[in-house]
C-alpha cells in the first residue's frame, strides 16, 4: 500500500501535538484521547509510519488536528505572523545599510557556497550526531575539513549507521560528479523564476502560482507538501500555512530565503519583507522569522562592507525579540563566543533543543547556523564544516552557512578548489529549464534581478 510521507493525518497528529506544546497551547487532553484510541506517535525520522491506520483512526486524527488548531496560544502576542505586527514587535527594525556593491562574482560565490555546503551535508542527513562523528573520525576527517567518504569506513560502522540512502550515490567524495538535485537548490531556482515573472513586488499568491506551474509535488516535503496539498484542495494563502500543517515552524521557509537577500543587497528590511511574502505560503511565526532572519543577514552580507557578526546582528533585528527563535539564536551565538571547542557548543545546543524539537524544526537549526558562522568568524570552510558537523538538517544548514560565508568572500576564486572543483559548474534540477545550468550563469541571472528597476 502506498504510504505518502508528510500528508497522512495519522502521521501528522503526533507532530501537531508536539508543535502545540512548543507554541503555547495546551494539548494534553487531546493527546490523551489520541493515545486512548491507539494512535501512534509521530514517525521519528521520515514522514510516514509503516502501518496504515484504520478509517476510524484517520478520521479521528483529522478531527483532532482541527481541534488543536482552535486552541488558544499563550505566545500569540510575542510571536505574531503578520508583517505589521512583526515590525511593531521589533524595536530595532533595520534601515538600508551601506551602498550595494554586489557583482556577479559575489553571487557566484554565494551560489557555489550554497551548493558545496549542501553537498557536504547530504550523505549524513537524518543521521544522529554520534553517527556523524563516528563516520568522520573513522576516515580521519574530524573535525570536518572535506567531503565525507566511504573509503576506509569499517563495515560494521556502515551497517550500524548507513549513509543517507538517496544521497550517498551522488554526494560521497568518490561519487560527486556535478551538483545533484536537492530541494535546498531547487527553491532558490524557483524563487529566481518567481522574480523573473513577477518582480520584487510579487504576492504570496504569485508564489503559489509559480509552485503549481514549476514545482513537482514529489519534490516537496514537510510544510511545503502540506501547503501544496492545501492549494490543490482550493485553500488560499495564508490559510495554506495553517490548515493541518504541523510543520509550519520547520526549516522549509528558511531554505527558500537566499534569493530574497541576494536581490536586495544593502536593504535588509526589503529582503525580510520579501522573505515574509514567500514564507507565509507555508509557515507561521518562528518558521517565518527564520526566513526573514536569513534574508536580512544575506542582504547585509551582500554590501561587502560588514563582517559576519554584524550581518547576524542585523538579521536578528527583524525577529521579534521575545520569540523562541530570537532566544535560541542569541543563546547559540553566546555559546560560540564562549567555547573554543565547537563540539562543546553543539553538545549544549543538542541538550537544549533535541529533547523537544524535531531535527527539521527551524528553531534549533537556525541557532546552529548562527553558532557555526560565529565560531568560524565567517571563514568559508570553517562555516560549512561546523554547520554540518552539528547534525540535525545537515544539508540545509550547510547550504545556508555556505551561502552567507561564500557571499562574504566576494569571489568564487576565494573558495577552496577541494569544494568547488567536483561541482564541475553544473547543477541538476527538475525546476524549469535550469537542469545542467552553470553557477556562473545563475550568478548573472540573479544579478539581473537584483538590479532590475
């Protein structure tokens, strides 16, 4: 029987119960009803449980999802989703910063940085932190300095901790032949299409239409798949982000944010507002803030005038300061400043967030990205290696850290050949006519959108 990931009500309810506890609602009574009916917990890593639910259990899950959505949140005032309320909650909302100097070289470095960081993290996506460390140490690659390899890894360790099944054939060092398809690169391409068609004044409805035209449903995951389903049933944004969507604070909007920063160099508020219109198709509250934070950070980096610490501080000015995301990022940056050993930083972040958050949730992953960039002082190799070595959503975290650190270098020649040469200036994708495109061409296309009147 076909078991679709990320959409079946009986698989969503466990995630929604956890999300409700995190965002200030009280789900205990509903959780008790679900357990009493024999309902399963949320799948641990993937998006579907192995056993089909009965018709009764599925209907109950649908009813309980709707009941959970109606529960009041104690955090609603501190964590709004509407842009005007977000702005009102941010006392240091930024102004444009400096004169934009972004060139195609800057943008090529950013695209390459995003690709290499993603590629580094792909083989170990979904693996626990202990497995990542053991696999890397077994080949002398710890702390990380280069791509993962299966050469030299003991067979018993591989049986205990197999590589990501879909990614290993294209992302281990011995297998890399160009940049393989990944959603962390598909979404920047999709947003490039969005800007080409609608310009920077696009609406959330324009985002939805571009998805339906260009994005295969099978290439969506978590909140994006739920929103896609909601669109097909006739729901409109922003309700697409809220209806039976327990993933609305996960990392999906963050991984779509880069192009909004790249195309607003020196203008973090515009980048954040653009990211907000994109993110609210699929996300709410902290899921939206993660995208806005990333876009504003990148827009600041795109001036070529600020170090990574200034960029991160500027990114935080578009995040409500009493939100869970703001607190998590501040904590992560403090840890990175206080500890010389990054493993210690990671262990503390995992002790703080892992017991309560899924490995794809935006709060811990955004915190880890900020910690990696801070600890590496913006150095490219150090940033992507730290981001991936911290676990959780390894390819997404490596991609975002690589985009920011790559942009800060200002030139693709500044990125070490060991990272970029295996990409062969070639990207695989199922988006539009981009399959096989070069990163240099993507940089020119992005530069054109950044400077379109």
